[in-house]
C-alpha cells in the first residue's frame, strides 16, 4: 500500500510509475482535515484508493468499529 499526496495524474506526469510497479494499491491525494470523514479509507473526501494493477479508482471503504 502506498500513501501519497500525489494524484495518479501527477505520478504519470512526473514519470514515477517505475517506482510503483510492485505496489498493488495506493491512497492518493493530499489529506484535508476539513474534508475528513470518520471510519473510512481514505479519511478525507478529496483522496481516493487507486488500483495500480487494473489502472482504476476504487470506492472508499467504510471501516467497521466494534
């Protein structure tokens, strides 16, 4: 899992794909505490989960607390 303030577009523009070729998923985008949502991954609405192997954004994950 990669956590980065960069977006997939920035990763591609900066030719950083070589460094992530062995990573399956990433949480991309900078964290913004004003957009915080509790019990989710990623934890701010401007971030997203990216599947590098299938080249697509995934839905946020609702975390169960118990």
